[in-house]
C-alpha cells in the first residue's frame, strides 16, 4: 500500500498522465570563488504510471529551460563569467526518463496534516563524457551527483482514495558543471534549487518553447534514459557525422 500511495502522489494510479511543473535557480562555485547565481530554471515532467511485474513503471519525459536570472527569460547563448567565453546553451529535452518503483519503500514523514515522501538519489557511474574525449566538457570519468526530492501531500487527500493526489514538491541537485559550459577541469560545480507542483496545464511560454511532444508522457517503456550528458554526447556525434 505504501508504494501505491507514493504513486498516487508522484503520478496517478489509474494510468492517466500527470504534469509536474517547477521553477527555481541554479548556483555555481569554483573551489576558491562563489557561489554565484548563474541561471533561473523552469521546466516540466510529464508522467504515466503503469503496473508491471509486481511493481510500477514510471514513464516520463521532461524539458526545462535555462533562464536569465534577472529577466527570467530563456537564453540561448551565455557569457561564461568563469572562462570569458560565450557558449551555446543546451536546454533540457530528456526523452525518456523512466524509473522502476516498488522494490523498496519510499521514506515518508508525517507532519501534522501532511505526508512528506523523500527520494534521495545518490549517483556515481561512468560518465558518458570521458575526459580524454571531451577535455573541455568533462572533469572526471565518473559522474557524481545528488538528486534530492521531497513530495508534500495532504493526509486527507491520501485517505480519500483518489488515484491522483495533489502535491507540491521541492528538488535540489548537486552536480558537476554542465558539459556545454565548457569548464574543462576546473573544480567546483552546480546547485539547483527548485520548487513545483502537479498542474493542470503548463505555463504558456514554456509550453510553446518545449513543443507538443514534451507535453505528453510516453506510452511504453523504452531505453536508454536521456540526460544532459548523453544528449550533449549525442549532439556532438551528430555534428561530427560519419
């Protein structure tokens, strides 16, 4: 029952699509400098939960835009203050971003009339961008990051039995420099600090920019997942060609 409750908070237990929208900011620091407010950040994840093999598949795709931190408008080039170079901004268009849930319970905390689910994801795996191949875009052959989520829902909503429980959430990510920032081997990294909620529709400017495809969840499980690192690698390969 516990995982079913989390599915109802994160998505919907009847297979319907749900949209999660977030907004926030990205900060960066070097080992001897910062932190600096580098970007605003706004995005969406569209999810569909499907029962499978005694657990659940969470079928999602997501898109997000890097924003000028003052005007909150999407930017397509960025003057990197650390290197003095202008770089092309590569926004987030990750399709798919799928997960399997159910093997382990999701930690929960009761706070008065609210239930909070926390998902703390510790990542360490071979980087898609080896330093020898991408010296300007990768500082380590191991990708290390933290993805820290908290989902807040009303206990009364959970007890009502509805398949799609309203929720608000927070998300923090601690990660290396983005590949397109061209930071080379510089020490330091990024912190994303965002908050969001399930919504009925995506804000108009964001919806227009990301396109219809990213406003709907996948219908079936596919692999591999896409990240900003694999997307950068694949885009670089396309530019080189056969």
